[in-house]
C-alpha cells in the first residue's frame, strides 16, 4: 500500500496505521491535536487506498469557512485548483467536477445525501472532521452512516477525527473501532491572565487588552468574542487607536465567504492584523501570522426551550476544551502568547466540554428526517448522546401541528415535500404552503433571508430586509437568490390538507409508536428520491405578491403577536411575552408574526418579525381561532354580562358584548355567578335569613332529614333548591325575595315543614305582651329582651317542647346589655339585687321592684302623675 508524497507533519507518522485500520476494520478514530495535519493529510493519504476504487471521499466540516479552507489547502498540496481532485459543496457554493475524488462538505449535506439515496453510490469513505464540536448535523450524520454501513454498505469506510475528544467513547459507538493517536506540533504558548473588572463590558475589556498587546507583543492578534454584536462594538473602540500598520478583520458566521476568507489570510507585508472572531476560529483553520490570542472566555450557544418552543442564544462561559483550543491558535506557526480575560483559578471551574448540540437543540428537522428514513424512534439510532425525550416530544407535536406526519408517525405528502426543501421544518412548511397558492418564490426568498443571517441588513422588520435583499448585488446575495429559485422549483403544488391535531401514538417518538421501526431500503429510496429539476433556463416560479407576515404565519402560527399595554410590548399566541424598542417602526403595529426571539421566554426581545393584518390572520388560521362566549358578573349592576371573544391561543383577536341571556340560559348564568362569587349576591330578606338560620340550627341539633343549609351545601345544591324558582332573568335585582324562602322550604321534607314553627319558633311572646324575635345564628337560640318585660315570669323561657332553653340577653330600658343567662329564676334570686341598685340610679323613671317575680311585666316607663 503506497502513501502519496505529502508534507511531513505530525500526523504523517500514523498514516500507515490509519490506512491499515480502515482496510481491516472499516472504521477508525483519529485523535490529533491542532496543527497535526489531520484535516488535510488524512483524506489525501486515502486516495491511494486499494479499497477506494473509483469512489469519492466525503470530508465533513462543521463550518463553511473550514470546508473552503480545507479544500483549498488540499488542492494547493496537490498543485491543483479547487474543483479538480479536491472540491467542496455547501448550501450556496459548489466547486466540484467529474474529477473530484475528495469532496469537502458541511455536515448537513451528509444527512441529506443519505436520505436521498441510502446506498451512497460513488462514495467509498466518510471522514468526520472536528467531531469534538458535536454539532447536531455531525451526530446525526454519523448515526445515519453507521446505520447504512451496518445494513447496506459494509464496504463503506468511516473515520472520526478530532482534536479534543474521548476517543474510547467514540470507538465504542463505532463497534470498538481502533483508536489512532497522533502527536501534535505546536510552539510554546505563554498563557497569561488579565481579569476583566466586574461591570466592565466585554468589548471595553477586549479593546483595552488588544491595544496593550499590540504595544507589548509582535505579530498579529486573534481575539475571541461571543458574537457579532460584541465584535462590532470592539471594532468601534479600536478604530483609529491601533496605529497605522494594523488592519481590523471581523470573522463570524454571518459574513459572506469572501469576507471570511479575507479574515484568515496572512497580513499584508509590513502590516499586522487583528482578527475579531467568534468560536468559528477555534478549530479547523490556521491564521498565518497570529502569535497573540486574547480570549474573552465567552461563547454564544443556541439553547432550545421545549416548554416554549423557542430557541434562544445564550452567552455562556467557554469550556476548558474550547479555552485550550483557543490558546493553541497562538502557537500554530511560532511561539505565542494567550491572554485570558479571567482569573487563573477560574479555569478549573469551567465545564470540561461544550454541551453537545443534540442536548440543547430543536429536534423537529431530525425527527422528520428520521421518519422519512423509516426510523420511528430517533433514539434507536447510534447517537453518542441520545436525544432528550422532552425535545423529541415537542418535535413530534410540532410536526403533527404542521401536517408533516400522520397520527401513526409516518410522513404525510406535505411532510415529504417539506423534507425535500432542505430547510428547517417551519420554513419548509411555509414554502410548501405558499406553493399551493402560487407564491413559492416569495416564500423561498424569505426562507433564505431568515436562514442566511446578514442578508438584507439587520432590521427587525423582515419586509424591509427582504426589499434590501432583492436589490443587493454581492456574490453572496446572488447565490442566495439562486438558492431561493431552486427551492421554489422544488416546492410541489400540493392540494390543501386538513390539520392533523393528534400526536403520533406513543407521543414524542418512544418505542411504542405504531409505525414499524424500519422500512425496507427500497421503500426508503422510493420515498426519498430527489425532486426532478426543471428544464434548463426555467424561470423562477414567481406568483403575485404576498405579504411577508402572511407568509410567516405558516411557519410560526404560535408566534402571532398582539400589542399589549406599553408601546413595543407584545404577547404571543403561545403565551410568551416579547418586546421591541419603543423607537422601532414595528413597535406601533397591532399584530406581528415573530420569526426570531432573543432572551428569556417571558421577556424576550423580538429580533425578526413582520406586520400582519387581522384579515390575514383569519384567512390563514381560521381553523385555529376559537370563538368563546363567556358570562361574567357585573358587581355594580348586580347582573350577568355576556362577552363573545375570538382567541388564537393566548391572544384575544376580538371581543364584543352580547345581549344578556334569558330563560334557561339566564338561570344557568345566575347559578354560575353564585358558584363563582358566593351566596351574598342573592337578595336575602330578613324572613329568608331567619328561616335559613332556623333550619341550620335544627340540622345541627337533630341532623337529617333536616337539611344542611350552610354556604357550601347550598352552593352544591343550587340546581335543587334555587333553579326551579328562578324566572329566566340574568339579574339578581330581579330575583324576588320570596324565591329564596320558597327554595329553602323545598329542601325540608313535607311532613317536617309543619314542625318548624313548633321546634324553632320565630318569636317569643313575652309576659309584657311583646312579640319578640328569636335569633338562631349562634350555637344556641337567643332572645334579646328588656328585663322589665319578663317581670312575673318564674320559669326560664324555652323552645322545642320545653327541651331547649333560650339564651336570654337581658337589656336595659335603653336596649343595652345587662346580663346573659340561661337560668332566669336563678338571676332573680341572685344578681337581680345588684342590677336593680345600678339601674334605679340610671333609669329612675322605670319600675325596679325588689321582687320581680311578683311584679307586673311592662314595656313602658312609670305612668306620669297627673
């Protein structure tokens, strides 16, 4: 077996062992530190392997920048141009020919290639570079490749390469594949720490550190910042303050390919370069001339929240592995310096590795691809880390909601159309839906604008950005428009389909799904065949114009947003809150469709949206709009009011007052109001209240069948005692007080009704002739009576056939309490003398006999002397 003449890099020493492992085992894991040469030398070495035949080698890179750089470097080593023996293919860029043997692709290309044709004709080996980055596409691509190798292509070679990776764990996933390790070649790096002061913005600290490094150290600088916003702010702070021989070069994912390539080129002769980069520059590429790395220690990672269905970017501390990768950039070509903007002791507290994307990502596209591949349970594939169950459940629910899968978990025709569009499922659904009414091009342009960040500027308003995108002349914009045209042609014109409201059996992709675990590969291939391209020169499929908001509704029906309260505040149909800067032109819109949110779910900032009209919402989401009639009680008017509302999820689209109900509906509304607000709403008369107290006393003392008329009991039995006596009017003021007395009496068995008066009389006839009410609202019945009205009475008053003594509240002539007793004869014999002495002085006009039992009862004062 021969090895091509290649540069002598550290990985060169292990290439024979690598070739032998792939020859004998078909799988291998290569662990090599940055600078070892694995990315460029391993693929070229395999070109001479006898098992390769006429097949191609696919080299997977996690980023477009790395893919272009790797392809160019390999072509340069072969003395060729890119597109010959070595080519590359990615979303909006392709340089491939019939002579291409090593094809460098971004990771997402592999899954689509396998799904379109699982036999992978013409491909002999797949190499996964920088696998330690653990992107979702990389994990999924490896899982699919292992499935294909095990079931259909045992001759397919698989190689996983990484700089910082648990090689043994990956080797086990690959069926105990050989692990081959290479030494690295790097120069010494002096790691220093310069902690960012608390409260200082990262861009201020970074700009200061860069200026100091340019003075103290020779060479170019690579500075790591969390995102584009911090890069732009740092560049502003450096402008005009770095000397005349320094060029500032930003490097982040939204830049077009030309700008990215310019950032990684060596500085021009006699000049220095400061590259302000995100984590895009951690691996895969070498920036010649860099000997100083300044690390903010921060990274921005997407985090999916299944509870809200939102993916937000979260700024987090980097892992130790990432920090080591970043520092290593300073020693790729010469001894260097790495400056970390944190304390040395904080390094030990950093997480060991960056969390795999599969644990933090929206899995809806993965699930749709799996069901198209015939895999009912994505967790059954060979993932290094299995996909989380909550995210899978949300993915199943979303796909069902978008009519992409049927209740059995199989792809619908709409789902097949969505999958072939190579877009996230929401945007694929948007394009497929737009194709039904002749608007695929507008939808495809919008989808490309959203997925290719930076096109059309950075306005929140997607309508504005789309207008600018249409007019842009850059190569990236041209390539993006060509991609939109291809997507528009691929969008089939499907007839409208009904919504699928049910989740697939087993909810969330569990093993209990009713769909079979695998379809035959012939079935997979038949379902996965790519759409036929249109004839050469076919014009883009453009329809009449359609509003951006109306298009976005198909992708994000749950993110229709309604203005609320303060200017710029919105509530989304999914219940989340969101806001815009009050000065943003969209802040005054009544309704928006939100395509991108940043921050926490209840306080998220709208990053991309478009206005939408209420009529467009009704046209697109009529089946989701719920019309509801609610009755509520107006405490001021003591009447039931009826309101009709139209709701889309958590937002109210419209509401209006309806006439008050009548008849049985009014009676139900009265009962509902009582259950909600209590019995105090009823017009209780003294007579009805007294009856209720008497009945409750009898129930407490004698039990059933005397009825329980407590609040709880009466509210529970409203249909029995009150409803039959209502008159069909939705106002408590129209309820006659006699209704309540009659309703309470209806609870008493007929044979007991005549006994109420004898057992619990309403009044007591005093010796004075007064007819005095008895109170039953306490534990015992109470009679409040002026003491003079009981003169001559030698027995204690009682009720219930003389078995229950009344509690006497003895009153003065002014109706003030004197004493309470349940033994009147004892009172006459005992306390009366003291009471008499006190009362005679206070009320001299009244009679105060020494012997009240022999005195005549009276309700008056002494007769006047004539």
